[in-house]
C-alpha cells in the first residue's frame, strides 16, 4: 500500500518562535464561504499523541502570538509609534491539533461540510481578519518597524533556551505518520474500513484516499461528498479505525522519543520556556 501524506496541521514554533506549518502534499479545497462554526466534537478533542508534549497546539500557538503582539506594541511605543495589540480568543475556540489527522472523524462535521475543512471559530477568524487589516493598512515604514519589533520579541521569548533541532522534529513527525500506515494492525483496519465503504459504493483503500479525492476539490461540498464523508465516519466508528491508528502512531512516537531522548528534552524545554514567557507577558499586559 503506497504511503499517503496530507496536511496534519502540525505547527512548530522553535527558537525564533516563527510558526511554520508542517504540511504534506494534499491540495486543499478552495475556501468555503463563511458558515456557522461547529465546535470540535469529542472525537477530535480526545485524540492525543506523544509528540503533543513537544509540539505547539493551535491554542498554544495563539497564546504565543498574542504575547508577541504585546511585546511588539511595547517596542513600537518605545519608538514613538502606535500599534494596537489584539487580544486572543478563548482557548476553547482553537481547533484540536489532530482534528483531521486521520481524515474526517466527527459525524457533525461530515454531515455539514463533507470532506471540506470546517470554518474556524468566530474568535479565531475575527482576530486573523483584524491582523490582516492592521498589517495592510500600515504604511511601509510602520510595517518595517513592526517586523523588527517582532523579530526582537521572538528572540526575547527564547532567550537562554537551548538550541532545538526543528528539522529533526519535522522529520520524525512525518516518519511516524508514514510508518503508522505500514503497521500490521493499521493495514488490517484499513481493509475493514475499505470493505465497509465499498458496501455503500465508495472504492477507497484508506481514509486518506477518500479525503484527497479530486471530486471533492470544489467550493461547496456536494450531496455525494457529504454522503461519502458520513459513511466514512460511520465505517471508522464500526471498525475502530481511529483508535487503532492512533495506538500504532503512539507506539512509534514513543519509540522515537526513547531513541533520541536528549533532542526531545531540548524540544520540550524550548516549548515550555516560550509558553511560560508568553503567559507572563499576557498576565502583565
């Protein structure tokens, strides 16, 4: 079975604190028009993996970005320039880190959006919109000053931290995901899931083939896409696919941590330092 990669929304924020999306080869569907937000279901919220200790969740990324914004505001004031800091949404509005890691796993999302990505929460969307508007409205000299202040803010938030190997972490994240697809139990549950899907007229070898089907690369989900996604989620539930796949990846990630304990210790130290600094900055601002 060929290995498949697609966006897993893995965000690293090491050293300078720059968020770099660790994505794979899936072509994202065109953006959908704004629709009602669906809070993440329990299926997505309870999905955790060992690497979460070392990685930044969407809520933690937002915490860091809000803190950086306060530091930029203070830096700009010191330069005699105004900069409005934007507050962050509640942590509960941020998506779980693995919401689409194994495809669509939430019945309510499948029933409304099919395989399309569900909209972000109102708070997250509003902050991103204000951030873009603020940046586009600023004249070039202000944009340049903001960039300089942001670089300084990111450096300040990791001052004194050891040097972490972000390239190594990206590599093992992808390696664990790829290796999990070769796990014997995962291969067996893929077959069971595929048989279940075939019973409803859908021919896919695994969930990643379903979510990346080019037929779904449309602005709006079709009735057939929604039907396929609903069957997909039901077949995952009937076969226990999500639990089996997550268990396999958990074993693989734990093995990776045991193989390079020092590198992972440093990754955690950098993450912990950034989050602690971010929370102090927010508390005093």
